[in-house]
């Protein structure tokens, strides 16, 4: 079974406007998915590496997954199984 | 649930004012600076570094020790840098979270700037920077969530 990928249900502009006050990691993940989806968890992890360098704090896969799950629940992205 | 209160001390106002100025400046200059994640995104990054430096100074002044609990560190920050007047720890669905109310470093509510719908809240980043710094090298990022409104609530998952 292949690993799931994630796609945006709205444009990245709409998503970022809606999530203006969200933490930068949440916005970075949302923008990556809405602009470049479908993306796998590993693809998204690669996209967060520059942010990891900028903040000097490790961003792990469970943290990314948790944020993805939040946005799936909110109806901003969806999971392709 | 544990709740902490701190009284505002005018003698400690300088750092608050510096952070308020930073937030207002980011919002006002976002077009010139071309902030790709908006002023809140820029403030998130900057405030994480601010939080790390604050934790470093608290350690240097021996006001905290490595291994301090998240709850104790946050209450220390509350006192030392006048983060807020009211802070609550609670356990929700098996996760510990901190909610900060009556923030004292808000560019909008405390600084009085019209941010035109934007936010530049430094609280989550400062807490995250301080918490991750005292945990040691390459800590994982705690989940963070800011809900602005009449009463701002910043929640982040922390260890018990």
C-alpha cells in the first residue's frame, strides 16, 4: 500500500488569508499542500527544512502529521489514499 | 488546572515596549519587507529566537535550571518579562496546554496600534523558544495555536 498524499481544497492565497494568525509552520505546510499538492508526508517534511533552519528547532513527522490532520478536519485539504 | 497571576510592574516595561514596537513595525512594513508568511509568520520566527535568548539569560542569572518543568519555566517567564497577567495550565484530552490571557506584549491591545486585521503575536514563539532551549539540542516543536479575539488565547502543547 502506497503512503497517502495530500492536496488542497482551496487556493493557497485563500488558505493563508484564512489562517493569517496560524503559527508559521502550519502556514508553511498549508501553503505547500495548496500550491504544490498532491504531496506526501516526506515531501512536506522536505519543504519544512528551510523553516527548521530558520527557527533552529526540529520539526518532526508526527508534528507535521498533526497539523495536516487539523486542516483535513477543517476541510482545507484532503487525503488521497 | 493551575492558574498563575502576575502584577504589572512599570519598572519592567522596557522589554514589553520593545516587543510591541517590533510587532507593530512588522505589520506596517510587511509590503516593503515582502513577508511571505505575513507579519505573524515573521514574528513567529523572531520571537522563537527572542525566547531562546531569554531562556539563556534566565539560566545565566541562575533564575532557572536546566531540567526545569515547562510549567515552572513559563510561570518564571510570566514574572520576569511580564508576558501576561493571567496564565492557565490545563490538561485537555491527555495533553497539557497553556492558555494566556491579558497578554502584556500585544502590539494591538497594549500598544494601541491599528493592525488592520493582521496579528504579530510574539507570545507563542517566545514560549516555544524558551521551552525548546532549556530542553537541549534539537528539541521537537510543540504544537501551537493562537486564537485572537476579544480575549486572546494562545495554546501550546507542553509536557506535564
